[in-house]
C-alpha cells in the first residue's frame, strides 16, 4: 500500500504559476507603458523637424536662396533671406507640446534660445543654396528623456533615437 501524502506539500499548482506569470506581465506592461508614453511625445515634433530641415535644404537648392530655422523654447519657424532681411517662409511655425523644450549647440557651443518665437525672430540655423548648413546639435527635451538632431555642415541631418536616462 502506498503512503498517503498531503496534497499541499507537493508544490505549486498550475493555476498559481499562471497567476504569477500574469502578474509579472501586467507589471512589465505598466513599466513599459510609461516609457513608451515618454518616447511617444517626441514622435510628431521629431518627424516635423526632420521634414522642415529637408524641405529647407531642397528649397534653398531649388531657389538658390538662403534659408534658416528660427528656434525658441516653444518651437521653430522656417525663414528665408530676401533682399536685406529675413522673412517668414510660407510654412507655418511649429509649436512644441508644453511638455517639450529645446536646447541648441552650434559648433559645440551652447546657444541661448528665446522663450517664444516672435515676428522679429532671426534664424540660428542656416541652410545655404549649395547644401551647406550650420554645424549644430539640437535636442528635444522632456524630463529625463531627449532626442538629438545633428548636422555635420554639408547636406545631411541625423536623428538619434530617444534616450531616457535613469532618474
């Protein structure tokens, strides 16, 4: 005759194991959800900024005109140099969501940005008809997350992935 054993001493049931796996999954989803929300805030402004830079490069080349990008903490405006002064291009100004900010470096030197764009704004970034550009690093910032855009001075713009540093 086989000895009787108590069922509670044999280990975990399948139901208990499945419950633990589900709880780990929910916890992971919540943690990753916060991270993807932070990164998702950058999607539209980053795509619009890249499109604006490439559009300015194309227009500068086609029209053989000097284009620029006027920057402020709250957004940017595409500009064109005509005659003896800068004018707003036909493209409307882009306003960043309130949670985002910008930081600019030109040739590795930090440049102070105004709080808001004004009608008298002058561009900090230039795009020349031959494809040359200012050498810059422009960052979109939100809390401990950032996305950086760079130009090496000739024809190309690079966009890095969103980075979130540990708090």
